[in-house]
């Protein structure tokens, strides 16, 4: 594939990702599960106050600012 095709594919995937996240955030309460394929795939919105996988979660994480500043430098 040529580069424009890859860019179109990446743009489409990005749009679908953002659109589905917006739809779930607007339509589903936190922790309410919707079975897309019963027994195999479901959507359950949750919140994550940390970085990745709740790393450094919590409002009083003093190391979060230090580590993020060091990582950005």
C-alpha cells in the first residue's frame, strides 16, 4: 500500500475510536455492561484517574508530577 492509503486507514481508525468512546460516555452509566457478542465481548465504561492502568492513581500522588515532568524533559 502507498502512504496515502495508510494515512486514510489510520485516520478512519482514529475517528472510529473517538466516536465509539464518545458514544459510550454519552449513553452508558459507569459500570453498566452491554453485551456486544454475548459471552465473548462486552462494553463496560469505567473511569481511570491514573496514567496507564491506574499507575499513580489518586489525587494525592506526589510522585505523579515529578515523574511526568521528568518523562516530558
